[in-house]
């Protein structure tokens, strides 16, 4: 009898965590490394949010809370969904956890059984298929590559659905590509889902506020209200308010599902941090004017990076509509040799050689299900990005 769980053996380590740790190790050794492998805003949490946390501590709000979150935060979440997404819900329809990832984990763990299938568009955030496998179910991959702007087509979705499909996971704007679905594109997917009433939808909207070029964010239950009864709409304050370390995710969905998630969370982490919850109340209810400036900064960084990567480097980089990632193809450079003598047989070889020879940390595309690409996070200063792009250009120029 083995000591470790068989379920854990079905799960691969997070590639984004691994490459970020390697970059940190190299920095501790004194190496000059620009780490663009993690997805984390480089802005500070807004002052009013930090002050709300201090007030909460001063007022002794440091005790256990309801498992699914304090009523004040669930009311703020309900108001946010109504204000921003046209979803008319109440606090009873909302749920709070320790980060968006726990929302996903709770929902899938509470509903999946062996033999169930979950449609996961490719490329995907690294945790989606691993959580599905941990739950004993099977991810079914539907390719949404550069030919479709990294967006799932209705035909690809239709082909992936079987009688065993329980969920579709939809992420917009997307990690790792930055692709953002328009309302019309979501309407096309909704038409397919309406024909398959056994399929539930988990929509990860964590990058909602980061849509560029004047684009308008839409979520699928807003576009097709008939799907709201089987849609879990997930969001959080990590990306929108630079609160990654505060660990607050939230969602709205069918009450029986939320009850099951509450039951599960009650036997795992219990409530999210009480102080973080009070900070999130201020984040959602407070002034949101700063978001326009953050969005402008990120769009400028996107343009800087896309232009630099497409400047005769051998890379092919689409312009993303949202989030803070680009997902270029390095396919034209594979099979060649770097200036340092490394054979670039695949995208992982490419990013590892780039890190060793040029000191830029990226994540290979195979980690997201689409080999021949890599992900770069432009959640960094303009100076760091300019230097990183110059190093990438130099590295690519030395490939022969």
C-alpha cells in the first residue's frame, strides 16, 4: 500500500509556479532575472481598501465568520453582479472563498464523479484540467488556437460535448492568451449550450476589468439569461484590485450548488480571512475610478510587448483583447540552436534556454495545452518590459 493518495498522482505540478520558483532561485544566486512568468498586478492594493482592513482589525473583526462569507460582503457581491453584469441576484445567491481557485475547486469537487467529463478549451489555465483530474473526472479538450483568435468556436464546443459532459469551463478574458469573448461570440456558444441542458457552465471572469481598445466585457449568463440557472459565475478582487495575497474569490450560482460548496468548504478551510473579507467589501463598494488608469497602463504595456515581439524576432504574437498576457508562437524557431548551444526542440527548451542565456522567465505553451507557444505576463513596469523585450530580441537573433 502506497503512502500518497492515488488522486494526487493524477495531478501535475503547476508549471507557472515551477518556473517562477526557478527564477527566484536564480535571483537569490545573484543572477539578473526578469520574471514575467507569474500573473500578478504590480500595483499596490488601493489605499482605501488597506485602510478598511486596518479599521476591521481595530474593531476586533478577527473572529470566525459564516462559512460562505460575511453578509456585508455577499451583499456587496450581489450589488456588483447587478451593477456590472446585469445579474439580478441577492446575497443568498452569492458565495465567498479564499481566492477564485477555491471557488473552482469547491464547485468541481462538489459535483464531479468518476466518468464525468468537463470541456476545457485549449489553451487553458494550468489548474483547470488538474482540478478536474483530482476530482476523478476527465477533462475533454476543445482546441481554440490562433486560427480562431484563441476563442472556442460553437462547432468545437458542439463536438466536445457528450452525454457524460457535466461542465464547460469558460475563461474570458483568458489566461494565458488574453482573448476576450464578445457578447456575440458568447451568444454563439450559448446557442450550443441551450441544446444540451445537462451541461453546466463555470465562467471564470477574474480579468473582467481588463478589456482594452474600448471593448465591453460580457459574461455568458448576462448574454443568455436562460443559462443563468446552470451557470456559476466566478470572480474575485485579486486582479481587479491588486489583492492577490488577500485571497478573496466570490461567485453567484444556483443555490443547491452553493449549499454543496458551503458544506465542502466547512470541512476544509472554513471561512476566508475575516480581515480580507472586510477589505473586499470596501474594494467592491468603494470608488472604482482607478481602474480606468490601470487599464490604460496595461494597454500601453500590451502594445509595447506585442510590437517588440513581432519586430523580426521569429515570433508571431497576436494582439490580446484583455488580461495581461501575450501568448506568442515560437514555432518558427524550434528545431534550431540557441547562441549558447541549446537545441530548441520544443517550447519548453525555448523558455529554459531563454532563462539561462538571457535571464527572462516565461512559461512554455505546452503547460497550457498548446505546444509551440509561450506565455509572457506584462504585469511589470515599462522599464522591465523594455529590457525583457530587448533580451528576447537578442536571444532570438542568436538562434541558428
